């Protein structure tokens, strides 16, 4: 729910857009409950609204659940 993948939870990966697929990967990574995350371009292929949602979620997890993370971003915006 937190990454917005619930509406297409039963879809096949081939039926997802690039952004939906990216959000699904982030969701699967979070489901593993690792104490540290390494994310390479977690906001790539997302439409204009979802990068902010994903980054806000990662910041919240870091702040509230003390989840360590390394986030690689190549977008200078």
C-alpha cells in the first residue's frame, strides 16, 4: 500500500509499465525487512508524482524505523 502497488498486485510483470515495475521492486525490497537498503535509482521510470512519494516513504522509514539505506541517484533535479 505504501508504494501504491496494491491496484496491480495480481498483474504479471510483463503487463506493468516501467514505473509500476519500479514501484513493485521497491515494495519487494521493503518486504524483505532488511536492516539496510541499497537502492540504485529507486525513482527512475516513475511519472512526475511517484518519485516524491517513494522518496518521502524512504525518508520516513529512515527517520521513524531507523532503517539504514544507501540511495544512488543520477538525476540532478
